[in-house]
C-alpha cells in the first residue's frame, strides 16, 4: 500500500524524540523553534555539506544531500552524505550513510537512531543491505563508526512508531529538568524549572533521567 507523502514525518525528528520527548513535541506538534549558538553552528555545518551532487574517487562514489524516504516507516529526509563503496565481491556498491553533527564525538544513542533510520530508508529504496555507517562530529573532526545491529534497528523502528503516535496525539508532555536542558535551544520556551512537577517526585525524576536517554 502506498502511503500519502503528507503522512511522512522527518527522519531528523527521531533524534529529537530519542533525546527528549518534550523537545520533540514542541518542535513537531507545536511548531516551536529557537536557535542558540549550538543549533546555529549545526545548521551552518549542514549547509556546507548539503551541496547536492556526486563525486567519484577510486573505490567510492559520494552522494551529498541525497533525498531518502521509507514508505514502511512513513519517514523522509535528506542524508548528509552517502558513500557508495565498491563491493570486494564485485556486487553492487554498498551504501554507507554519514550524518554530520556539530560538536565533539559523543555516544548519544539519539544520533545513532537517526542514522539507522537513514540506513533503513536506503535499504528500502535500493533493495540492498546497509550494514554500517558513521557519524562525523565536526568540532572534533572524527567519525564514530555505527553498525546497524538488530538491537539498534529495533530501537529505531520503535522510536519511529512512537514519533507518529506523539504527533497524532497533539500532546506535549511535561518537562523533566536534567542535564540535557543545559544546551537545549528550546529551554527558554520550555521552561523546565517552571513547568515540571515540584517536590520529591520531581527530584526523583531528575535523578532518574540525569543522563543520556
């Protein structure tokens, strides 16, 4: 069954949801956005890499700003870079997606989920396996290799389903103040210290959620 393109959600929203459910709802339900130095730098990084076109070097072809979509997951987006690497077994070139992120190398599961969604979309579009990719952190100029394991694929599909459910609900969850809020550009609008529950319940929630989701 063909899914109406209007029913598609952005792949980048998976990163928002995996990082913070409230942030995701503010952006994709309420249409709220506010930049800070980190998001502005990240946008500039993507503008530099999003020069559509292809380049060929020995053993690999580079496709930049490649439009991708998954009908099964009802997601669409633009891959920063996809390297089509020659197969040593002389089969079709192997797609290798690379997502650019501002900042230094980290271990955020949210970034890996976003990249894995790109891989799932490429597999669906091209009909060939995409076993691995990488996240390039601009500030540190280092790549983090990511293997698309069964566990990561399952987490990505679960996140995609939750993303659709959240948007369909038109509901914005309450804030939970923790260290994720420190660099969030939406903090002045989210007001986590004001909107969260107060008292011991809030303190327990903060301790529980003080870390990478």
